[in-house]
């Protein structure tokens, strides 16, 4: 039996997330890091790998299967939700002609991951946030959106099926907190 991991309080408050979103950054690389961070938030905690391979061209919704679970998850494994306006602004800013996101000279997953990993603490420091950066959305609200089927040994899809309409309402409720 694997030991349970320690629970750490890493959630950001709404005010802290707003400060990260709104901080004025002079270096383009820091702005890009902040935009990538916020885009993953706006897209329900999507993995960077899934974000970078997605074709956003002429899309109003997101429909994908998580790279991490595509070969292991049984049953319905497609994630579908409507792209919210906050996400669309950043998608439009970074979308290339082929519909994929392009972050300047950083083109591979490893380069973009490294960029974010190296600079996210500087972004949070400049925004006045003194915490490690993670997302603070209630897990029950985003499990569908990021494709998780188990959390703390508790299957979530055994009793209910969450549909796109429900996911869209959850996204809107979460993002409305940032207004």
C-alpha cells in the first residue's frame, strides 16, 4: 500500500490570482509565462502537453483526450467544454496560422515547460504573491474538465455523468470570480 501524500495548502485566493493576471510585466518572456499560466487556469487546469498539441483554429469549444490517460482510462475519455472569452483572448494572441499556440522562439514542450518553470516564481513575486503557485479550484468542479476519473480513491463517474453544459456552467462560475 502506498503511503498517502501530505496535504499542502497551495491554493491561490481570488485576489492573488487577480494580482498575477493584472501585474504589469516589462519583460516579454515574463508576460508570456503569466499568459501561459492564466490560459491553463482558464482551460480548467489543462496539461501543457495537451495545450500545445491542440488545434484552436475556428473552434468555439475544446474537445480533446488527455495525453496522460488516453491509453489507460476506460469509458468516456473525451473532455469537452466551451472556450470562455478570457481564454479566447490569449488563444488569439498566441495562435499561429496552423491553429496551434506559438510562444515566440519557444517551440517545443521542453522549452516552454522550462520557460514557465524558471520564471513563474518571478511573475508571482512581481505581483506581490508570496505563495507557491497552483490553482485553487474545487476539485469536484474541475475533475471533468481535466479528465480525472479518480481522486483520493473515489471514482467520480460511477454515479453521475457530467455533460458539457454542466462543465460550461462551472467554468463560467469559476471565471466570474475574477471579474
